């Protein structure tokens, strides 16, 4: 099963690119995506699809990575129909998606594609080491003694970054267990699995925080 934001080993250009550059690009591009005009966003999506063979990103995985965007689109579309019907808008206006919603979905799709491409070509260990390296560089700029400073910022940020693929992995594991017991999709599935999902996520977060604490050097 393809896991969203899951790492896949490979030898593509993005795999070989410096992780610090990819990490900084993720935050920079994530900011610019939501201020770009509509045509620029659509052009970027088209360029991503065109360049997908260069990063060994199969079309099937690209489409699967956009699955959360589809769910969000359905929620957004449904929430726009109800107010239009109550406002007695003439047919078929209530059922025509607004341009604003389409632009939001295009931006969200591009953000998912970029984030998934970076997570797909970068291991969690590389991400954590890149965050620590960036913080050490910032510390050196301000002429502090980085070797004696506890890197609390990088630990917290790397924990957050690494947890993103873990969340999707936990949900897929819980969902597979539900399907193995012949469970069906629906409200009952969500009500049953959500508490388990939260519990497992909290446990993994706690274990990961203990691992980070164990590898932290003692104060000197």
C-alpha cells in the first residue's frame, strides 16, 4: 500500500539534492503557493506532472497523494451548495463550484505534491539531521558556542516534521486492521477508529520524544 509522505529509496535528482536545500525550499514554496495567481498555480501543477519521471514519482502515486485534496473538495463543495440553496439561488448556480474554491483546491493540491515529493525522497533521519544542521549554522552566525548549546528548537521542529508521515502511517495501519476484520467504510468506522488512531499517535510521539531525549548530550 502506498503511504502518503512515506520515504522511498532511490537515486533521482531529488534523492541526491542537499536535504537542507529541500527543507528550506519546502517552507519557502509553501509560503509562495498561497500568494501565487491562479494561472501560475495551474502552470506549476502541469510542470510537476511533466517532471515527475525525473524524480521517479509514478503517476499512480501522484494521484493517490491527492486523495486528501479530493475529500476536502467534496466537503468544500457540499458546504457551498447548502447556503446557495437556502438563498434561493437560481438553478444551476448552487451546483457550480466558485472560482475561489477552485483556486484554493489547486493551491492545496500543489502544496501536497511538493511536500509529498520531498518526503518521498528524504528519510526521517536526513530531515532531523538537516534541521539540526540549520540551527547550528544560525547559532554560529550569532557567534554562540553551538557545541555547548542544547538544540531545543531543532529537536521540536524535527519531531513535528517527522511526525507528519508517521500520522499517515498510523492511520493506514489502523485502517488495514479494520479492513482485515471485514469492517466497512462509514461513520461507524470513523467513530471506532478515531480514538485508537489518537491513542497510537500519542504513544508514538511519546516514544519518539524519549528517543530524542536519550540522544541529547548532557549539559556541560
